[in-house]
C-alpha cells in the first residue's frame, strides 16, 4: 500500500501567531521609558546599561541632630558588644550613598553577626525601621545600611585588606606638603 506524502494528508500546519501591534507597542513603550535608550539595540535592560547612569542626583544632608542620635546608638552598641577600633568617617559632600560611615572590628563571625543584630534592634527601637544587613551569615565582612549611616563590621584581616579608612579618610583630601598644588 502506497502512502501519500505528508503535504497531501489534508492536515493544516500550525504556525506561530504573528506579533500584533499591541505586543510590539508595549515592548516599545517599555524600552522608551528608560531615558536615552531608544537608539540602543537589545532589551530594555541592555539599553539602560548602554545609556549609562542617569542624571546625578544631589542628596541633601540629613538633619544633624537625628544623624548624631543614630550614630551615638550605633557606636554605643558596638562598644557594648566589645567592637574594636571603632572609627567614624564623615562622608558629607563626598559620597552620594551616606553621610557617615562607621568601621569596626570583631574577633569572630558570631560576634560580628551579634553586633549587627543588636544595631538593627536598637535602631528599630529608636524609630529607624529600614535597616538592611548583608553578610551576617558568617563572613569576614558585614554591611549594615541604615540610610544615611553605613556600618562595616570586619574581622581584622579583612579590614586590613580592604582599607576603607584609607579610601574614605579625610587625610586623602589634603595634599602632602611639597606636592604640586600643595602648600610649602
């Protein structure tokens, strides 16, 4: 018995539905929402990456009385938990992400995690509800984002390796004597 070729079977072949203007229009609208991305090829996310950062937003410094209150809570909590070498750096006008940075050293992972938990609890009791903690599950470095104050808790080796005080310290703002543009 002879078989008919598949084209002659009488069944119709299904094709993918064509894109309507509604679906392509929504993609175009999503892509055009990111400023400066209309000419870049690719997805909206790739277009945003090609476009680069948007306008630089100047952050106004927070009220100093509230900042000092939270800073006192943080430093007292670190001192109570036997944090070592507690340093407070003033970032006002130098960084867009915070006005103060606190750097402290802990001896063990459990101590560092406990310091982070205590800071979060005490700031919550003082009225600061949005405190984010990264790395508290047993690492050499824990970051606490308390809005206008960023706290870094390190083990001694990690603190020496990253050297945040050298990177953000005020001594880098002043040129040494004898340098070009420095005073003699």
